[in-house]
């Protein structure tokens, strides 16, 4: 992208972030959520699948492929868990949260039952979406026949639990149905329909979309969840990247303006108004997401502002943390979380990933990015839609 003399050198910083993601990837493909934060020594499907998309954006196709192979192998290890969960639900038996497929795996691909709120279906949808994009753009990538089994199991799992209450992308509120989770499920099912050539999953995606639009029909904007009519920044993913709504949808436009009104903190974006995690600071992941939306609708000045904000939060070592400003915003909660787990993650792989994605979006709009990057963005923009 074109830069003024005193603007941050985004292309170079993005390249350094790509190196950080690669550094945080194990040889087996697993991507650690954060190398420094005690609680994040795992690979989350959510963080990892966004990070794999960023690797594809950066033309690091082999690394992205290694991640998808690692997910496939991890899914194969929990085949029984997935089938049991589906069977329990379809036979009407109760399903305890503990026995659900996990949100996060150890870096060796094992499941840890440690009381973490594991039942979060969004990561499975995000994986299928990310895998679909990878196969669309990575040269010489082809759908390994082995992967079909994992794709099918995950798609049937999503189909079964698509509109069930579960924990959200912030690993909270397990009794609600969450709008951004529905969008991940939608995108995952659309992707699975194409990969498996099975239109049944498109039909399910279409019905997920009807549920997703429920709050907007009632309120005129997309709410956080079935239990909260407030906003949540993760709802921005309805447009980029999950394409569950068009960026010019009036309900979505209204949602964006409410998010801008309620969630901006010192130029960055917070998760939701009542967030208290480490004082509820502003997240690079979400600020870059807002920038991604702005870039999509041609508001490049606003998108660059978001990119600059994220770039302004790299530390001297090039690390990019999870969140900023919580200490000043809500000292009491910041201290409570710090006493419990130590300071917030100083280096979050997903933060790097979203910076890379936004930098690439803007470089593409400037016409300075590689042809392969453009193919990825186009592939995401033209992913098939499921219409009711
Ligand atoms: C966030 C999740 C994220 C996890 C690992 C949690 O605090 O709420 O969205 O997947 O950290 O980064």
C-alpha cells in the first residue's frame, strides 16, 4: 500500500506478523493461540482457522495445508465423540456439555476435559469455511479423499446442533443461541455443501440464516444472542468473512453503526458493552475486523485508521497482544483477572492473523498485492450463498 513518510510500514509489519504465525505453528500443523499466556497453550479451531486463512492470504499455502491436516487428524481422534453427540441429540437423549466435541485441542491434537466451556460449535463452522477457501486458492491443493470423512462428520455435527444454545465465540453464555456463532455455522455448511457436493447442507444453511435474521426482523439490527439484544463486535463477521448477509443489508448497516457507537475505545474495538475480561479492553482482532468491513464497502480511510490502530499496538519485540486499555477502563476487573491468570496475552496469534488479512485487503484495493491474494478475496466474496 502507499504510505506517507511517517505512517507505519504496514507491508513490512504484516510480513513480520506472518513470521509470527509461522513461529507459533508446530511442525504437525497445530497453531498455538498464544505462546506466552498460561491459559492459551492450546490450538483453538476458531483462532487456528482464521490464522490458516491469513497464511493463505500471505501465500503460505503449505503451512495452511499443514494446519488443515492437523485438524483432520484431530477430528479423526474424536470421531466417536461426534457420533455420540449426534446420536444423543437425534434420539432425544440429553447431551451433557462435558461430552461435546471440544473448542480447543492440545498441540498434539488431544482433548482435555478440564472444565473449560468446550461446547462452542462456531470453531467447527469456521474450520470448514477456512478449509473451503484454502482449497479454492492454494495452487496444487486438492481435496484429499481422507479429509472427506472429517468434513462430513463436522457438517453433520453442525447440522444437528446448528441452532442449539452453546457457548459463544468468547466462551461465555452457554444457554443462549449466538448470532455470530450462527454465521460461522452458516459459512461452514455452505462450504461443506460445495466440498461434499451435497446440497442438503445448503438447505440447512438457508434455515440457519432464517434463524439468524430473527432478531433483525424484530429489532432492525442483529443482536448479540437469543438472551441479549445488545451488540457484539463478533457480529461483524456476518459480512466479512462469513457472507451470511450482504454488507449493504440495512439491518447490518444499522448493526455496524450501533457497534461504532457502543464499542469503540480509544480508536480500537471492544467485544461487547458489558465485557469485563481483563477490564474489557479493545481487541486488535476486532479492530481489524471492523477495518475489513470498511475495506469491503470501500471506506478505505476508515479501514486504514483501523490498520494504523492495530499497528500502533505491536510491542518492541513485534508481539501483538489480545487486548488493550482494560486496565484504565475497569481497573478492578483488570486486577481480578491478572491475579487469577497473570497479565493478558502479550502475543496472540489470531491478532497477527487479522492484521495480515486487513493489510492484504487494503493492499488489494491499492492494487499492490499479489494475484494469488486477489484470488483468495474473490473466492471468499463469491462463495455460494444459501437462500431460504
Ligand atoms: C477468547 C476466544 C479465543 C481464546 C483463545 C478467549 O479469551 O474469548 O475467542 O478463542 O481466548 O485466543
